[in-house]
C-alpha cells in the first residue's frame, strides 16, 4: 500500500556537475569535490533539518522517537507545508558551508510560500533560534516545544515571518523575495543575499519583472544577490510552468534576464550535494570576480551575474506514494503529505519516514545536535539567523538631516506667494541625499522629475547599470534615485532597503499607488507583528509621497484620478500608519522631517506639485503640523465669539477652495461668523482611543463645536471623514465634500466643480446650512449657479479656466 | 536654433529585412516587397495619421493649414503625448494593409501610455470614429472639432479609453495590454489581437509575467495574439531598460518567453515600411501555419508564436531638436515636444513640422481624406475601430444557466446540515461550464480545488499548453479553468474575455485579491464611463468570488487575513459595484445566478469554504437573497412586539457567532426580546439615494428600529458598516464588531475571540447595551469571561477548539 523508500546515504561519486538539461552553457569551472567526510556531514546536517521539519508538522510529543510512534504523539490538527521544505533545507545547509568556507556575510531570503518549517529548523540547528526564544532550548524539552508551537495556537505560522530569525521576507503573499534581496544589498558592498525563489512565486508579476533588478545593481558600491530558482515543479494543485518548458527555453529566459544560470538537477542526495557545492563555489567565485573587476579594475559595463537553478523533487525525501498515489515529486506533497493519523498504517508511514533520517545519528540522548554537526554552522553574526542585516534596526543610523527651516518659502502674508509645493521638498531632499550618501535612496516609477523633485539631480543621478549613451541625462551606477516603471519594484526594493537598516522615500502618482496596495498591506502587517517581538529592533519608516494627485490630472483624466489609497491605509493598525495632507510647502517640510525621523511606521504624505498659493510661514507651519490640526485665525472672523459655521479642509486643493469660498462669503454676507480649520494629520480626527494621534474629545469639541454646522472639504472620498469622526459629539452636523468618482480630462477648476467641491458649491452649502442665512439662501444659490454656468461656458470655449478663478488670491 | 529636418519620402530600397541587431535568429522567409505605389500610399496614410495626431495635440483652428500658422490657431493649454504616437500610427497602418491583404479579423490593443492621438487619428481616417461620433465629420469642420476635443474640457483623454472606438484597454495605468489581448482571443479561433506593448509598460510586473500567457493558449480553439514590442527607447524622463540591453539578450529573453521575435529596426521611413510589411506577412504566415498544423494536422505541442520588435525612434518624424536639445529619438518627445507657442520661432517650428507631412497631398480642399488613401482602410467590421470583438456587448450571448434550485442543500431545519458552502457552488458551476463550452471560463491562482470548486473537473480541465506528464491531473489545452499563480494574469485575462463579449468568474483567496486592487479600480472606472457612452453595449459583469476568507486561515495566519477589498470596492460608483455576503450555500446559489445574469457590474461575493451550518432552505434563500436583507424569524423571539435589541450579521462566520450568542442569551435571559437580521447584499445598508440597492429609510427603520440598540457582527473591518449607515435614523445606537487586524495562526474560534466577534463577547456586548439587563450584566459578563478563559486554556493544551464550541449547533 505504501511505497515509502527509506532514505539512504549513497556512495560518493566525483564525476559531478554534468549538465543534464539541454543547456548550451559553457561547462562550469572544475567542480569542488566534497571529501567523503564533508559530504557525509553535510548530508547529516540536511537530514537533521528535514527531521526537524517533519517533526514540526506532525509531532506533539516523543520528539526524538525514543518510543515507537503512537497516535498520541501526533498533533490533533495537522497544518503546515512540507513540499518546499527539503529543498530549502538543502540550500540553507549548502550556504552554511559556503559561509564558513569563504567567510561570507550572507542573508537568506525564503521566497517559496510556506517555507517556515525549513527556516525555523535551520535557525534552531545553528542556535540563533534559541538565543532569541530562550524557551526553545537545544535539548529534548526544547525540541518538543519547537515541534508543538508550529502552526499551533499561540505559536508560529507556516511561512517565514517576522517571528522567524533572519527573515526580511514574509512567505505568505508571494512575489517579492527577489526585490527584497536586491533592496537589502544596495549600498551593502560586502553582503550577499541568497534568495530562494519558488517556481510558483516565479509566476507572479512582481517576481517576473524583479529579475531585471540587475540593471540597477552597482557592482562597486552594492553587494550581490545569488538567486536560487527552486524548480520543484508544482504549486498547490498544479505544475509550475517554468518546470514545463524545455530546459533550453528556461535557460534562454534567465540569460535574457541577464544572468548566467548554473543548473543543479537530480534527486540522488550525495550526487546532488556534490553538484550543489560545486555550483555554489562557482557562483561565489564569479561574484567575487565581478566585484573585483569593478572595484579594482574599473570595469564599468553591466556584469552577467551567476544564479543557480535547483531542480529537485517537491517533497524530496518524503514518502514516494501515499495510499497508492504519487506524492514525492508531485503536488500532493505541497502541504501535509498525509493526514488521517487515526489510520495506524499512516502512523507507521510517519514513523518510517522520520526514522529514515536516522535521528539517533544526529542528536545525542539529551536532544542536542551532535557537536561535529553543530560545528558545521557558522558562528555569531555569520549565522544567517543572526545576521544583523536581517534585523535592520540593529544597524540603523539616524539620517543626517539638514534643518528643514532653511528651505522655507518666505511669505509676507497668507497667499502672497505662489509656488510648487513638492519643488520645495526637492531642495530639502537634495541635501538629505548629499549628506547621507550610503543609506538613503529615493524610489519612484520614472516620476522624480515630473513630481518636481528634480533638485536632487544637482547632487546625484538615476541609478542605471544598463547601457548608456553620451546624451543621457543623469544616469549613473551609483545614482541615489531609483526609477523603474514598476511600482512593485520601487516598493519592494525600498522595503528590502528599510528592513536591512536604511532609509528612503517612494514618490508616486496617487492613483497608481494602488498597484502596491497589497504590498503595503503585507509591510504594515509585518511592522505590526514586529512591534510585538522584542528582538526586532525598529527600522526606518516606509515613507510614501503621493503627488500628481487626483485634482490635478489635467491631461490624464479619469483613470489617473483615485484618492482611495488613504482609505486602504487607515484599515491597518493605528500603531503603524500615519496620513498627512500638508496644504503648502512649509507644512510639507515639517511633515517630511517628522517622517524621516520616525520608526516602524508607514507615513503617507499627499501633496501637490502644481503652482499653488502658500499659506503658512515657517513658524506657523511648525506649530500647525506639530498639532496636526488647527484654526487658521487669519481666515476666520469668529474671534471672541461663537462661529455660525465651521469650515474645515484637508488637502491642498480643498484648502484653496474653502478659502476662496470664505473670501466670497465675507464679501457677500459679512456678518456671517466663520471659523476655518485645516487638518494636516488626518489621524487627529479619530478618537484618541482609536489612534495615538487622535484628539481627545474635549479638544475636538473645542475646535469643531458641539452644535454648529460643519462643512468639511476633503481631498479624498468624503465618507472617510465620516468614518473617522462618527463618534464625535457634533458628527450629526458634519457635511463633507470630496471626490465622488467624477472626473475626466478637463481644467483644474472644472475637476472640483464636477465633484461639487468648488468655492461656488461650497457657498451654496453654507447658505443652506446656516439658519441665519435662510432668507438669503435662494439668492446666494442663484448667484453661485450663475457663476458656475459662466465657468462651464468659458472652459468649453477656451479650454482653460477663467482668469478670475485661476488667478484668485487670498488678500484679506 | 532648430534643427527640424522635414520629412521626405526616400527612394525605395528592396534589399530589405537584413537583421541589424546581434540576433542569431534564422533569416526570415523572403520579404514581401511593397510595390512603389503601395509603399507611397502606405506612407501617405501614415503621414495622414501623424498629421492628425500633431493636430490634436496643438491645433485649435486652421486644421488644414490653409493659412500660415498663427498663435491664435494653437490651443491655449497644450496637453497630450506625442512620443509613442508615430510608432502606433505606423503599426496601425501596416495592420490595415494586412487585414485587407489577408481578410483578417483583427483588433488593436494599444499598450503604450497615452497613445490616444494615434488611435483616434486612425479610427477617424478609417471612418469608424465619425460613425460613432457623428459630430466629428469627415471634413474640415470635423477636423477642427477632432483637434479641439482632444485633451479639452468636455473632450477626450490622451490615452486609449472607453471613448476610443476599437479599444478594450485603457492606456492610463500600464501593464495589462497583453493580458487583455490574450483574454480577447481565448475561444475566438479566427481572431487576431495585434497587441502593441510599450517598452515602458514592459517594465511592469503584470506585463513581465503576461508573456507567459502563451502556455495557456490553445492553437485549435483559441485565436492568436501578435505582440509588437515597441522599443522606442524612452519613458517620461528615462531610457527603457529593454532598449539598453544587448540585442542578443533581448532576443534571448523573448525566446525564453516562448516567442520567435522578428526585429524591425531603423528610422528611414521607406526602408521601415518594407521591413514592417515583410515582418507582418511573415508573422501572419507563421500564425496561420501554427493554427493549420494544430487544427488539421493534430499537432499538440506548444507552438512558438511569432512576435515583432519594432525599434523606431521615440517621437519619430517629429522635430529632431528643440531649442538646441535633442528631441526626436529621446524622452523629450514623450509629451508635447515643445510648448511656449508665444515664441514665434516655436510657431514656425510647428508649422514646418506639420507641413512636412504634406497635408495638401492627403486631404482634399474640403478636408476629406483623398479617396485613394481612404481605400487603404479595411471596410465595415474589418476596420479595427468597428470590430465587434472590441465592443463585446455586441457579441454577448446570455449564458445557458441551469436552474440553481437543482443544486440546493436540503434542510429540515436551520442548522440541521453541515456542508461546505462553496462546494455546492462548484456543482452548479460544473454545469454552467458544461452548458457553455465556448463562452464561460473560471479563473484563479491555483486555488479552484482548494476553494472547493473541484466539481468542475468532472466536466473540464485546467487550461495547459505547456509540457504534460502522464500522471498530471486534469490538464488540457482546451480546459475551461485557468490557473496561474498570478492574480494579475487571472484578472487581466478575465477582463479581456469579458470585454470581448464572454462570461467568467474569478475565485481568489480574500487577502490576496488586493494584488489586483488597482486593476479592479481601472475596470470599474472603465465600466462607469461605458455607462455614459451610448454605443458601448453592456458586457457581462466581472464576478469575483472571495473565499478562503479572513476567518478561516487556520494554517496561514496573519498575512492571509485581510477583508479590506470590500472597502476598496465600495469607493467606486454605486452604479457598477455590488457586494454579497451569502451566509450559506443556498443563498450563495441565488446570488451566483443573479451575478452571472448581470451586466456591466463588478460583483464581489464573499463565501466560506469550510464545513459550516446551513441555515436557509431554497425557498427561504430565494426570498432572502432577493431582498438582500431580512429578519430570520426562527432566530427571533420578538414576534408581535418590540425587540429589546436588534442583532445583525453579514458574512458566514459572524452569522454563526451571532446565532450562537442568541442561543446562549435565550437560555440565560429568556425574557430578552431579540430580533435577528441577516444582511446578504451589503449595499442595502446604504441610503437609497446613494446606491440603487439601498433600502429606503422607512424600510430600514422598520427592520433596525429607530431607537433600540443594534449589535452588528460584520465579516470585515467594522467601520465600513458605520460608513454605510451613518445617515440612518438609528445609527447612534449601532455597535459593530468585525475584524480589527488581530490574527495569527490559531484555531477558527480563537480568531473570532481575538477580534471580539465571538459568541461570548457578543453576549457581553448585549448585556452592556440592553437597559433591562443592567442588573444581570456583571454576572453575565463574568460567566462569559470564564468561558473565554477555559477556551484559551484548552486550545493551548490541545491545539484545537473545545468540542462544545466546535460542534455547537442551532437546535431551537
């Protein structure tokens, strides 16, 4: 019924490294032959990791199999994933050997989904696990605990996660491993990231483009990535297509991506160990050669980096068949290869399987790994579970930040100066780049210039290691601005860069940041969990600047108009998210400084790039952004009394329209008492018990009153403001105007008209809501409708806004 | 100062099709030589399209340049994109030739960003534009109007959009062209989709993996895609990296993707025309050969499809330099190549540029295209702007739907049967697949089986055209289930399939649907605009089934727990979005039937896949899902009176917990009057004026009362319920429990405990909120806390839920 073939060491063959596939590659350099002792030990180490992996999935007790396996020793609920695990264990063991042999500074990125058992097993074997989790001791009791906690309530998940030592990549949502690997090695010239890519993961879009990261890797100043494409052939219930194309086609693909693939193929363990050892040594020799030629020899062309393709069976060394069905080397070994342990035959199968690793040769009676095997692991911070690059906060240095006040826009009065808000930030970022040449980068999809941050090109270039022409504009291998038309790559590189202890900022068109909505989710979840893990040292925040925003897509139109990312962000834990809507340049400077100093957050900043009126001088901006919300006295006329209405705005365009409406109202109905509030920090609107930045109710009530009508102009979808404030005393009197999914290619002012957020609609709203304007409301409304009619007529004739609207300035 | 070199026809050379690059490809088959007349006419047609493109970007008047160009003839605000346009015009003209020469059924997919001027120009030239927009006549007045409307208020955007005849791909957010192209040709054996891919777009993740769609294309039953990679070298401000790798590397990449690339490289127009004509004919011959061998010859291996790489200058035929700066063949020609038309030299430059196309040779005095050129376009539905496949509603056939009642779960009483809800749907979908063999497909990232829809494999297979092994499980070239580990590919293929007039359903893990959040945005925006365009015939809805949802990620944990896609969806226009949370199998059947019959919507269905109690028999389910919200009488004890509290639930797990809480309450406090409401159609909660499914206020108030406490158990983030109901009378009494971003690898019941949505917390909530329970509240709370304590203790000891909780059944 069962055809499990026990695992046996095989005689060592030295005729290795014959390319089995149809590859046309040059023969590799002579193989490294492992001695028979080396091979035996390496294989034993791998068996130990496999044993611990199976134990995690299945065992509740009897971790050393000192007794015959019994149903009671097995977990009641079997959860976890075996399929990818033996391959990961194999690679990890070989990287350990290479680290020791070549004194490497290496981290391990576990791309395949659900590789948790492998990484946990290996960090346990090397000792880093027990250092971080002292309750998981390196003895029989610790083994029992190690097995029990896996996929168990209060325990650990089945994939590489923040809880996993040495990990900077979550193995849940797939596709980002190679981006994280590249992100980690930028500006880390001595670091190598061994990045295992599952052949399932390799089907994702993000992974498919991330191979091209090699066009952005400077062999002088950056480290190296050693990709290991793990071709085990199957996903959950399907083959992986890269395993089902001719080998020459796969080789062509990887060559086309700019790599030199080394194929390691087979299933016979000792043969595979020799091939893998040789392949790893060869790849490392090539990496060192590339780095030497670039660093000493001045070689400047893009190198062809090596990579490894490991073609080994899914569920390798597991049961070949279960209940007569093919299991090893098939998708049936993806998760738990067999359940129903109430079936005694299944218990025997498990017992046979686990004993095939010969645990008695691996662990002493007390449960400790035998010393000759323990000696195979690297030591101290060379252990991949203890490498500080994978716990980046340990290496984090504060940025050297210039005084943001030095970049201020000088104002005589609110509205007296018109400038491009993000351009001011560009000058500040230029000096941040200049002063932090090795630990700060800017990321964006080809939009740094479009987003008005071009001052940075006074001191740096765009990163570019592909071919260059003499007339190219600011391209250099060591440029600090990473531009690629892939939001996934920008986000993934930045995440890797941050998680390995550096700083950065991602600037993006607002609408298209949704492309990485899911990556944001995963990073925010990662940070939330890190906050609960004492040994994870805080890292620099993920700073996202959204400009080219919904209101100013003059020549792009409806597809480019989407302010919903903020809604997406605020679903995540309040501890880890911040949203800022600075209305002008000086406020943006204060916010940027705050974000660049912060830790373990995702900061989303929405700011305009088009010429716009500037409102606050630097002192006012510091105060305003410090609190995050405040009354702008100069725009109010309710001083010393109660307002008739509270007008509020968040976002640059709503702020301008609201002020223009106030300007109209103060002319048309001068006795109307108006209070104007601007909101920079959106999270101040939430109750204090919901968000650390939330205003206490009494302060909120002082600002927004408990009974006056409130009209709120908001940058995004209006219901978010309701969602944030529905518990506030005066919520019933709150009316919000915002983007309501109406837009097209039109003029800037027409965009606000289409969404009824313009000054004229706002005046109508006020007239309707303030009791004392009741008598005048109809007349005011007609005046405003006339103006709207004139606007529409004008733009259709001239294609641009009426000068009186376009050039309106606050001048009170 | 200006070095614009006027465009001139060059002598025809017949020594064509020499591969300039470093390609190692076989020499192509003998070139098609255009005769000198053919070449001259083709070139004239191209010039006409280029002329119309420049005119759209710049001209306000004087469309035929009958007068010397003057500032007043030029638009005040210059918007639009030139760079990609001449290349698109070139390809379109050549496809027209091929359609006529070979009587092709072809659609044109415009991948490059902002290719609007080209597609508009070409559909105008072929006449399809004026048929759909009769005000844009084919004369001087129409030309003036055509130019004016472009990027003008009330006009059209700068990229291919729903407004563009012949388009099924929005040129705003990039990356989906090739997926849409493949989606359109599935089950359309005679159709060819010519898909132009920008080299900027090619950097995106979605595009990078979409090349692999050829592993899913059946040469017998599907049509063909002819990808044209347009290598014009630059994005907004940067080179494109595919243009900056050695040509042999690019060839290797495309070969590795499984294509045979044909390179067309150069900038000399007549030379390029000959090369392109030959390349197109060659590619078409290869396509026909592949199809013939598969269809007549029984060839079953995956073919190597041809593709074209067009390497031509960005801004081809535009000004070579502007103000001394390189412009043609550089990123400076990306948008408007030069502005500042107050500078008379710029006006002259524009005049020279436009006259270089020799408009007087192209249009007659009245502004009509000369007849010998007009004759070059295909006619009728062969015109790519009039091909019905690109206005899929025209071809849409209703699905043959079996009676969903036949698949019902039979119930004696609520809770009397436990089954897997999505498995019931699987049986229904099986018969939908069986009865609609050529216009219905299922899509999903390798999860059809995991999501319990496996019954479909009784009648079909997974689509697979890559290598197959004898032991493979349900793989076939003509399978109706498309599985690839790329949510982007699933979504993009389905969009293409729907927009070309077919039907489908995408099933996905709930958390990872965020990966295509941005694609959903764009599709929803597309539908919203289509609803405003009379000639766009409605297409089948995009149906998304979210299962493996947040509450049942037992072995996956926190990274797999995210119910926020619903929040994202409801930001879009109410006209185009629907969200359903069927609590059991019979309700799911009703909902699925409704969704599959609907048009121009995005339907999101969230349903469980784990064994769960079934509540409604089919009659009850039909009534309940028909209204979308309703009182479940059998769970209430407020009959004939007023309730003390309204308990409500949306989603399968909250429904179960709420019913379990009711069960507890009716034992503990039998005189408490409880009303239970279940919500299937989330949009019923919104006011009727906000959503067409919204309940009128009086009906809502009848259900939820105007003054009793409401406790609402919701599947997702609780604030969404507040957002939907904040205008309802009784909103102040509403308390919502839902997912609050607390989760890990744990038991199913512990997941609801962590988020305080479990029966015990719900009882505590009720006790706190109902005045008449005040005296008992502390005691009830203590009882519940004791139960929670026992639960926690139990799961940490046993790893699974207590039997009394796990096996609880409704039995009243």
